[in-house]
C-alpha cells in the first residue's frame, strides 16, 4: 500500500479527480486529472455492488495497490489518479494487472 501522503484521502478529492479524463482497460477504470500537488496521488475506490464480499474487495484493492507501487516512481509529479477495479480483476494474477496498467499509462503518454 502506498504511504498516506501519496494517496487521495478526502471525499472531495475523489470527486474532483472523478471529474477528470476517464480511461478504461480490461481490469481497471481510471480517472486522471492534473493538479497543483508536488507528488503523484492515487486513490482506489471499491464498489460493494461489484465486489459483494469483503475478502473480494480487499483482494482487488491489494492487486491494484501493488500495481501502482510498481509504476509510482514513473508517474509525473502533478497527476492525480482514481482507480476503480472491475470484477474481472479477481480472476487474474497481479502481474497481469500491472501489465494492463502499464500499457494504458504508456498508451496515454502518462509514463514513458
């Protein structure tokens, strides 16, 4: 899990980032918005409708969090990202989630 200063924490921050550009992959839905922050910030929102059981929500959060830990150092400093995992993320290993995320970020020219 990313340290607290590197995460989106407030409800108003989540809503602000959700009004940004929407990107979608097979396993993730991302909202990206640039701001005036000095470090990249990442927030993970898990829907209880999509993931019925707490262990499913926790697994989805861990998979997405580990993928972002791997790419965090490559993110630009003023970016804010909100991630909503899709139900299919539970059926794959963490390296596939990471590959999916990296491909999207490279395609959108967010990372090199």
